[in-house]
C-alpha cells in the first residue's frame, strides 16, 4: 500500500517509471482503439446527457450571436423558470458575460484567466467553460441550499482503475481477472488528492500472465505471485474505506474511466471468486460521460490521453499502471470540479446489467462498505 508521500517520490517527472515500456501501445493502432471504443461502451450505452454536467442545469437553452469567425457557439443558460426570475438582472448579466466570452479569442481568454489567477491551460472550449463558470459563481448570490446544489454532492470521490489479465486480442468471453486494485481519494472540498491505496492481486484461473499483459501493464509475474487473492484484497479495501468513514460520516462515490472497471472487471472477478457484487460499487461516475457532456466533446474523443490533452495536461507516470492511471483520472476530475462540473453518478449495475442513471435521479452517496459475502 502506498502513502501519498511515498507515492510523490515515485512520481518524479524523470523517474524511470515514467518511461513507457510498452511503446506503441498508446498509439491509435487497431487493437487498442477497438479496446478503447469497447471500454467507452459507445455502442452499447444510450447517451446519458446530464444537464447539471452540461453546466446549464435544468434551464432552457438560447443561442447567442455567434463569434465573428462564424464558428459554433455554446448555448447560454436562459433565465431559469424554476426561479421565476425572468427579469432578474443577475441572470441577464450572466447571459451578457457568456455572450462576450463566446466572442473572445483563445489569447483573450487566456489573458483574462491569467488576470483572474485561474488556470490558463486547455483548448478554447475548455477555457470558455472555465471563465463562464467563474463569472456565474461570482455573479450569483447563492443561498446555502443553492450553493450545495451547484457543488458536487459528495465529500470524497474514490477513483478506481483496475488492471486485469489480458491477451493481445481478448476474445469477448475472456475471463479477465483483476491483478491491480488501486484507489485514489479526492477530497472535493479542498480539491486535493488526499490518499491512495494500491495492492496487486494474484489471479487464480489463469495464474500465468501473458507476455502481452506484462508489457502492457508493467505488472510482473513475481508481483502477482507475491500478492493475495482477490477476496483478501477486497477485505483490505473495505477496511481502508471504513477507516476513512466513507458512507458513514462522509458522503462518497466511486469514479472510473469508462464503464468497464465495474461492469466488466469487478463483475467477472466477483463471479470467479464466488463473492456477491459489493453494494458500494453498484453506482459510479463514468468520467468519460461527464467529460463529454460538460465540455461538449464527442464520446469518441474521451479516452484518457485525449481528455488530459484537451485540458492542457500531460500524463504523469506509466500508462496502464493502475495507480498512475487512477491518479491521472483524478487530475481530470479535479479540473472538472474546479471548472464547475458537479460530477454526479451516471451509471449503475442492475442485476449484472450496465445502466445509465437519469440526471433527474436525486443524488445519493454510496452505502457504507461491508466485508464481501459469498454468493449463496
Ligand atoms: P487500462 O485501464 O486502460 O489500463 O485497461 C485496463 C485493462 O484493460 C488492462 O489491464 C487490460 O486487461 C485491458 N486492456 C487495456 N488495453 C488493452 C489492449 N490494448 N489490449 C488488450 N487488453 C487491454
Ligand atoms: Mg488502467
């Protein structure tokens, strides 16, 4: 298990762990793109547009005049009828500010963000969203209840990114077994990564890792041979979450990059290990969906490296190391929270089937974690 301090040391920018041993695996060559597309669940999952993630909540949309270059513009929130404040000068000011922001060039946006001491990295749409969120927050005099609604509902977010056994082209029915269980803990109030957990896991059905898997993940045969099996690791995960009083004192949820971590890897692993699927992992935030909806990025463009790139961030660490992946996903989540995205649960597993969570569902934290139980 890593403490954050020990971790910081291992993630020095020039540390050897940062060198991608599996060169070429990040490129757009076919097997990987296919894998990404499947992970994304693009073909199987109905789009779950969450208005709160689109940054406009439940307000009707109006189009502002386009920028001079004729490119498309973001819709601007119209006055919220639920407030019954159609003539509220604050909303008019926000609409005017948004219109102005839509007409700004990338350099103007960066200069303004710099002046306001805000992050200046990212593509133009990201910069626009950041500046609009800033003005919206500034201009709205929020009641405590409204402030609660615009922030995220959760006190903590646990970013999970499993690594699993694999072959170069996994057959559809491949029995993936989890070989790394990492968690990166985000405090949504301080907007910091506050802790992390990592353990390797010994696979039981296919104890021998393929050369491809070792090269992809950097996880060696010895690492998994020396590790415990999944039920014991899951028990330690539960203790770790309980120590942090998640689900009891603090509201929390899980967050993943795509749908597969829970709907595929954890689901298969629980079946193999004869465990009931844990209740605390039934709902989660799929950050790809949240990101696509919030920054208006097509779902085909939300793989980890693209999300980082659009925010002006670089991958830190080693791609496909579960803990490094989770830390980079956490960096994206933090930026989204800073940019005003409330990050709400948007997927869940119901009777083994992946389903979207409607944005109208009331926000709900994950239940307190309990020790794994057998299936019967
Ligand atoms: P990731 O979170 O992208 O590192 O992927 C999680 C797991 O998905 C890996 O540990 C592999 O089991 C599987 N996986 C990811 N990319 C590939 C790929 N290109 N080919 C085969 N399996 C992969
Ligand atoms: Mg990973």
